[in-house]
C-alpha cells in the first residue's frame, strides 16, 4: 500500500491562509506606504511562525524514526 501522509493540523492550514492573504495585501499596497510596511512585517512574522512550525514537525518525525533527507539513498 502507498504511504499516506497525515493531513496538516488545522493550525497549519490557518497559517497558510494567513500567509496567502498577507501576500495579497502586500501586492495591493502602494510601494513604501505604511500599509505596505505593516503588511510586510506581518508577512515576515507569519513566515517565521510557519517555518518554526515546520521545524517542530520535522523534529517530531525524526523522533518517531523517520530518516533525515541526507540519510536516504537511491537503491
């Protein structure tokens, strides 16, 4: 049977939606405006939060015995 990856936790979906909305806000904001600067700061924060969540998920998978990407080899 094929390996099935679990669905991401709801928090992960929410952060992805938030990042997409912030990207749209950045694109729509006038260059160098206060709205642009605020949206970029929020986007940076959301991306940092998402990266930390992914690092935590990877650490959890490694504890469960999933190999590190450099541990896999073509056979």
